[in-house]
């Protein structure tokens, strides 16, 4: 704007050149004071002062995207122009300290207070696993038997009769093992149950391609995977199937390891009986008749030798 004196003199000062020109001090009876040359005023900032530190800046730009960590936005926006005399900010630290992923919830803090991820982690006490079981908790102990009963229990065991020779026992148990393997082979072939192929074993073509322990393992796996329906077993005894199979496992061990001590007559008959239960639950009438006849024959042989002594 022009002052009243300038408007009266008719001097135009609409441009910046008018400020730099010399206004005459004489003429028209009015004396003008010399006007100093105009120059734009520049402001420099020291290294200890930033324009963003002022209260007016905070009020004005509080809702704008954050610059140097100020504002409400959590993601800083880099500035292309830096303030003279001020070191550029460390944007790597700003991104790490203000990103949403850098905050974790501290479960031990009240109100789930958020703490930066770069903070020093707290040392939490971890409970070591112990070997305690139900027997280390509340339990009871039975009264000891009287001394007379203990002496009777600790006396020499009675000798059970052994009338069969080692060769006869091996032959009987081998016949049971062979017949059980054939029974399992026919059962799997009849109902077309799958046999997994193994690289270290040849495909099954005859019952002798697998030992009885391997047939037991295969039948147990088929039962646990629910591949064997209950209707194909005797009286649908799917729950007793695995127990019956496991009772016959000693058959293969007794037939293979011939260097073991002789079995008593009752144990030999028990192994034959376990094989009969397997053929029964698999509903193999021919195998059941074969093992039943072997049981009767073995029992008669045992009785004949017992009477002859």
C-alpha cells in the first residue's frame, strides 16, 4: 500500500523497482526523507532450533502426515528439503520405531501396554518339565503279608511236566506258525485288503513270503486304520482282534529261536490254543480244524508219556 504522502505526490510504487529508486527530496515544497534500499529478509536457523519445535507448528500440522516423527500418522514421509544447519534424520530408525510391526504386546504389563520390539526383552522364568507321574502324588501302600505267607511265596517253584522233546516242540510250533501264515494270506486275499509294497521285501505270492510276526503287524495296521470291517470277523469282535493277534506272537519266537529252554507241556498247548483263537476270529474253518486236531494229538502224546513214567 502507498502512504498518504506518496498518494499526494503521485509517485507510483507498485513495483519492487520503485523501492530501490531514489525519491527526490526537493520539489513541490515537500521534503521527503531518503528511503533505504529494500532487500528481502532471510531467516536462518541454528542447529539447535527447528521450525517444527514451535507450538504454532504443532497446532497447525498436528493432523498432517508425520515428518521427523511428528503428527498422527504412524508411517513417516521423507522430506526432500532439509533445514539448513540441521542434520538429516535417520529414516531407518524412524521406520523401525514407528511401524505397526515393531510394537508387541507385553502380557505382563497392566492393560496390555504396547512396548517397542527393540526394547530389552524381559527374563521370564520357564518351568522345567519334571518326571513326576501319578505315583508321586497321593497314593496308598498295602500291608505286607505275614512272614509265613512270604516264606510260602518265596519257596521253590513247582516243576511243571515237560514230556515233549526239543525236536517235537519245534515241529509242533512250526506247523502252527505255517498254518497261521496261510490263514492270514487267505483272509487278506479273500477280502482284497491292500498290502503295502516295501523296497527291501519282495511282493507276496505265497504265505511263506512273510513271517507270522509280519502278518500280525499287517493285520493290526489294517484293523487300526479301520480297513477291516467288523462283519468279516467272528461275532464282530473287532476290539478283541488285536489282543488275539498279540497272544499268538510268541509262536514265531518259539519256532525261530530253538536255543531257548524247553517249554513245559502246558505252555505248548497254550500256544496251540492261541493259534486256534486266531483262526476262529478270522472265520477260517479249515485252519481251525487243523489246529484243533493238532491240539488233541499233542495233548494225547503228553498224556501217554506221563502215564508211561
